[in-house]
C-alpha cells in the first residue's frame, strides 16, 4: 500500500522537534552511562585487579629479575691490616748516611735475626720473637741493617749492650786469628748522649786478594730495648761517613720508643 505524505503543518513540525529532543536526550543518557562506567572502573580497578604477588600458587615470571639483598656490613672487603706499631720504631731509608751511588731502599721490618748477621756479633745477638730487624740496600756496594732486641728488663738489656760493645771491640783480633792472611783494624768513635746511651765503632778489613771493606757499628739502649746498627761498603776509613752515621745511631735509639 502506498502512503502519501501530507503537506507539512504545525503538528508535523512539532513532532519532528519532539523526535529530535528525544534523540538528543537518549544520546546524553548513553554518554553519562559510559562516563559513570569509566569512573567506576578507575575507582575500583585496584580492588578488582587480582594480586598475584601474594598468591603462593601463582607461577613465577622467569623474566622477572631477583631483587638483590642488601650487602651485609660484615661481608664487606676486609680493610688492609694496619702496620704493627706496638714494637720499637726502626730507621727509615732517609735516616742513613747519604750514599754517592744512589738512594737507600728500606726493606720490611721482620721478626728474628737476618739471614746474614754481621761478623763478631752473630753469637751475641739472640734470635726469636723478641728480636726484629730491617735491612737496607743501595744499587751498588753499600748495605746496612738494624737489629732490635727487647729484653725482659732494663738490667738484662744493659748486659746485652755491654756484650755487643765488647764483641765489636774484639772483632779485629778475632778476624785476624780466623783469617791469618787478612788484616783488620778497629777504631772507637766514642759514645752518644741519647736515652740510656749509645756507642759507635769502626772496623776495616783488608783481604789478602786485595778487597777492602769498611764497617761502622752502633750499639744503643733505651730501657729494656737494645738496638744494633751496622753500615758497610767497599773502602777504608777514608770512606767512612762517621759524623752522618753518628746521627743515624742517635735517630735509631731515639726511635725505640
């Protein structure tokens, strides 16, 4: 059946406006509904999201890195040990007489006697934990050593110092008796007014094959501690730096405490 349209009139125009108003209201209602739904999702999303971190049955994500534990202060790298400062002090390289061949090098302070103890005192100096030494060297022919001994008391320390002085005094005679083809000469360079006293000695040895050595020795004491210092090189008494070595000996005894 064919429907014929009516000419537009007031009623038709009103109906059209009403239809438009209804459509606009519907559109507005739909927009509000969508907005409310979105706000509700945002407000409750945290509550609706399942928490898998506290669920022991939830599988672990292999791509999630493990959280490193905070380092324990006790597991930190150990700090280097502090040098032992409980024992008597020792000479440093700069305390020795200047050498024309170059600077001195000081080795580490070591417990016990050195491998090579200077001639004449090897039977007098005691070995053990109460004895310590430091060796010194240059690039050529000069060498030195300091040996320090802590005795049980001042009396036994004074006795040791007296025995060392006596051994050095008799060193030239003892050397010539053991090596008749060589000659040896001793010189006493006197005492030093430092702590409980010190004494400086000199010894020159000429071998039968032409070699000559000059050595200076010092024996000093401070309370229960005795120190022995030896300096040596090729040469004779003209090559002995006596004044500088006396300063070295004074420093060695001063540094015992």
